[in-house]
C-alpha cells in the first residue's frame, strides 16, 4: 500500500517534467520507503534503474555496463570494467534523446564498492551529464554533505495516523500498542497479523527463533558498520532512556569525547537524531539529547539486545517479565505522548487559535521539561501531555505553570493539559 507520500511524489514529478536536467537525492532511514516511492514514481516511465548490492568491482560495474548497453544498443557489453567512473563514461557517451530517468537506488552500496563513487558522480554531473536530458535520482540511508547541489527529498517516518489506513479495524489503543512495537514502516507492518492478538504478534516477530525481526538491530548495524559492539551498546543505553551524551558515557564507562564520532555516524545513518530545546542552535546547544528514530529498532534494543542468549535457548521468562514491567509504563506512555505531539504539530492553528512562529519542545539541564511550546508575537502556549486520565492530570496543571515560569517570555500565556482520553479522539 502506497500512502502519505504525495508531497515527495509531486517533487519527483515536477523534476521529471522540467525542461532542464535535474538532480534529486532521496534520503531516509532504512525501511522508510525510499524504494517503494521510486517504484511508484517510475511506473510507465522510461528509466535506467540500478539497485545496488555488494559484489567485487569487476562483476558489480560490468553488470551495470551490460544493463546500459542493453538499454541503449540492445546488445550485451563484452568488456570488463572495474570502476564507477567507467559506468558514468558509458552513460555520457550514450545517445540520450528523450528524457532519461537515471536512478541509483541505495547509493551507499556503490560507495562500499568504489569509495570515490560519489565524487565521481558529482564531477560527471557538473561537467557532463547535467548538459544532457537526464533526471538523476539517487537514494541513500546515509546522509550526504548538504552542500551538494541537488534537491533533497527527506522521507520522514510516517505519522501515527497512517495506522488507521493500514489497520482500520484496530482500536486507537491497539494502534498505539502496534505503533510502540513497529512504528509506521510498511516493511515491518506487513508482518503484523490482525487475526492474532498483540502478544502473539510480538512473540512471532521478535521472540521466536525464526521471527522476522528477531535479529533486527544486529542486521541493521552489520549492513553498514564494523564496530557493531560499540554502536549496539550505545543504542541499548539510549533505548533505556539515557539520552544525554554525559549519561550515555557514564553508563558505558567511556569519555564523552570518545562517543562523539559514534553518535555522529548513527545520526548520518538516520538511526538516531539529536534534538535540542526550542530556539536552541543544534550545533551550539548544551542541552542536546539523542533519541532512536524508529520504534521497532528502539524496541529491539530495549528488550532483545541483551537477552539474545536466553532467547536462543528458548528461555523467554526474563524477556517477558521485562516487557510486562516496563512496556506500558515506559514505551507505551512515551509513544502516546509522541502521537499526541505529532497531531498537535499537524493542526497547530486549529489547536492554538493562531499560527505559531515557532513551535517545539523545551527543557533545561535540571530536567524541567515542557512537551510543546508554541508562540507568535502576542501569545505563548505551553502544552503538557500526560498518560493519566483527566481527573489525575488536572493536578499537574500547577506544575505546568510553575515550570513555564522558567521559560523566559513576556507574551500572554496560555496552558493546555492533554490527557489519555485524547488518544481516542485523534482523526
């Protein structure tokens, strides 16, 4: 099912219909739907499409050359080539008359085979290929330098509300449980069986020896990284709720300066992201926190990573006890808050009664936190989201007013308390 990517699809169509050559980079974390978007866009269009996978250079690039030769000349390529630059030269020399969509899906795999591939592509594009009738698209699950002269199309995770499209028969609470387990990746959601209850799905996907997601975290790291022990340990600690670099370092008995390059690599891979309080510069803020982007990955590192040995011995007692003790009180509650915040971000003007100039979360180093702060030139609104019911949450109103005083503002102040019942009103 192809849903919720109309904006990205429009960008691709506009570039395709342009009278000039175009270069677009689609990026997003693994399983975010990059290939699905490309397949949908490429329907009924002429294209030269390369799906990347790792081989030795001579086989990898010769297969590319053969596809180019078949496309333009209807004959096989009879020579062996060993570099991506030779592939680009063949494309440059080819007779391109009609609009050609040239796609390199998962470009990081090409870089793994030829480390100079990106520089070669940029050089050829600037000097030669951009002068031809080409719509160049590359996709990647690793961020490239933003200074590259191309249009970037970022695939964010689909919103919580999309689960209503995938699973219209599930209640909002059941959708929240599913969201906390698998996020919104269509790649994972297709394995969820609505004919079975949540517990059975959890077991079949994560705990069973042959479960589709039983090795999710390790597979993710192995595909791109060498020191998977260090990266896995960092993700485990973050999944446990230690999101400040100092707390991560303390938990791992490492220096913060040692962790910096590992955290940046995970950011580049879009496995984690760094967040900062509203109005803070992400490069300068002292209050940065690191969070795992995908709920399925977070679940795996929270509950599976340190219990792999027990699960392989079919001893499920420790894992099931851990899930029973913390899944609702921690994982579900946090993801409920994210679902509500997501809804508020999408309906800002309706909820606040004005269009905010700025909107975001706020916190300080003393663990004072406000879920959403939004303001224009006259009014500032403070929003706190609670997993409690309405009567219990009313008690928290005074706390919100107290914490809001720590946010320096002379604007007219408004306050909103959101409770668990709000989940069932989301449309």
